[in-house]
C-alpha cells in the first residue's frame, strides 16, 4: 500500500476495527489522501479535513466511511466528521483510517505568523545497514530570526523504508528512498533518505551482475576485472582478470561456472570457476559479445552480439552450431527449457527462438528501444524495459501484442530483474534516472523508488530473494532487499 504514515503515531492500530474494510461497491481501500496536509493552527482555530479513499487501481471509493483520531487531544481535537480544533501550542497528528488503509496528518499549533521558514539539514541522507542520522530543523520568523521554541513535527512518507522519531532521528526500516518532512506552523522542509543493506566500493566501472550461491555474487568491472562478492558480510573477496569490457555474465545450473562476455573487439567469452575465481577457458564468436545465457541442461551457450546475429555455441566443443537474426542483442531470457527471447535493439523488436527445433518462431516488432527482459512465471507474459518510450512494456506472448505498460522516468529503463521472494520487478533507469524503480507487475505501478545515484546497470537476486546486487557505473555495488 502506498500510505502516508506518521512514525510517531501508534494510535492508528486501535482504530482499524472501527472502519469498513470494503467500500459500497466491494472495493478494498488501498490508500487515503487528506486535505489539507499538514495542518497549522493557532489556539482556538479550526480546520476541516477532507479524506478521499482509493483502491489499488487508484479509483475513488465513493461513500467510504473514515475514522479520525487525534494522537494528543490536549494539543488538537478532531470530530467524527474531521473538524480539527487547536487546543494548545504543540505538535500532534490526526490519524485517518479506512481499514486496511490509513494515513496521518501532522498538526502543529503555534502562534500564527511566528514561523515563516524552516530548513532541514542534511537534505539528503544515505543509510547503510543499521545506521541512523539525526536531522536538524531550524525554524525562522519573517525577519530570519531563529524561533527556538517552535514545535516541529517529523513525518516519514514511507515508514516501510525509513522511520523518524519525534526529535528527527531517522532509521532504516527497509530498502528504498522516502522523504522525511518536518513542519512547523505553515513552514515545512524535507530530507530525501535512502536506505540500503550495504554499498561496496569498486575500482572501476561495475556493469554486469550474477549471484552464484546463497551468499556469493559476481560483478564485472569494465576496466578488465570481475569481483567476487560476499553477500552475507558485504564486501569484495577477490578479483578475476577477465579482460577488457566484460559486460555480461551467465551461470551454469550449479553456479560453479560463469561465462563472461566481452565487448572489447575480440569476440571472446571467458569461463570462470566461481569457487576459485580463476579463468579456466575461453571461446569465441563473431562480433562484440553483449549478452550470454546458459539454458537448462548446461550444454549450450546463447550469445547475443552487435553484428546482427545471436549464436548458439555447444559448450563441449566450443563450436557455433546455429544462429538467428537479431540486430544488437544485449538481453536474453528463457521460457521453460526450449524458448529463448532476444531483444533486437536496432529494430525495436523481440525475437523468439525454439531451441528444440532450432528455428526462429517469430519476430515481434513493437518499436522503441527494448532493453532488459524478464519472462513471468508461467510464461504467458514478457516484461521489457523500453528506453525510448520511457516505460516498462508488458507483452502478451500468446498474441504477441502489448497488454499494458508502466511509466518510467525520461530515458526509461535498462536492466530488469525479478525478485523471486515477492514477484516484484526491479528496473534500473540508467543514465538519466540514477535510481532503481520497484514495479508491482499485478497492479502495474511503481511501488517503491531506490535513489542510487550514479548509473545503475544490471541487477541480480539470490534464489530466495533475500538480497540483490545492483552494479553502478559510479564505482560501487549496492545491496538491496
């Protein structure tokens, strides 16, 4: 649920049972908006709150009944209809509930006109692991003089990501980015807070990722190395000399071998033993290697290139046994054990190929600039980041047509990964977005943002979804959940 919650308020739980769980039309409440938000009053003043309840499709649930409750009635009272009355100087919050949705509106009662400006420092915060950060809010009057006695209320706009105390101490609750808002009278300011499990620095430009064991990952660095990563105790456990521009990784079924494709003009894929970090072999195709994939069975390597073909290489002999046309393939995905999907960057298409018959099945031309691909469990839907159209496209594989899309920031998505624990899709927004967007494929909407900075690229998750890694060209690898 996309809720606005006040971290200091716990009274909401007591009100949940007092409100209808479904609207008159059978809709389930998902989130609530309240106007105005926040509220600033002087003693004796009143303010009518207006609440609007929405379902998960962002449709208004008409006729919904909401419950209002004040966290501190000595500062502000609220009627059953949402009329707030200021009682005494201080800060509190009004919870607004329509189960299972709820939100909280900060209320500050001060002398009207005493506070005109508010500044929060720092205005941007990165929290790793169990780190905390103290925010400082400074209230000033119209002449710029500090108002030290002004009551200040702090609100986390997403308590699932970050929580904030009454005094402005922020703590990481999950992975993502959320605003923490401070309000004093009519004045307010905010800090953008990002919470990550960890961030590991890299010497060079990280690009591709893979996770080969429950607590081990691999990330390539374009200057000519790969790093093996410890996921349990975050850190780099050793380099692998791969050669220049290693920008794709594929693992065998057991995760014991990694195939690392290079874009350095040598047409080379190096074979790395993940346990030892040693390059044990290599093979070649034609063109720069942009993508690699090991289908189930570990007998074939599928190789996407920039020369107009996707190659099938038999791993036992290292011989090319087949190819099919796709112009500029930097993303591959499997459906079951027989069907390969390859993006065709230059023609705005998705190519489907059958490994059993060794025949192309179809080319689905949709336009745009298709990047990372993910096939949904069950194989009925393919999701792909469209960098040109700035969206995550949803492709119905039965008909070969679009069935929907999820808007992304300008210059759209690049890498796409599915978290097997929750089924959510994680989309890196590359050069212009500097963030990873978390998409609910069922609701078809962005449910969380992770502001990474830099240039986030490929994303991988452990088999149980407990941790993921994001390669960032800014020189680091982020650990997410």
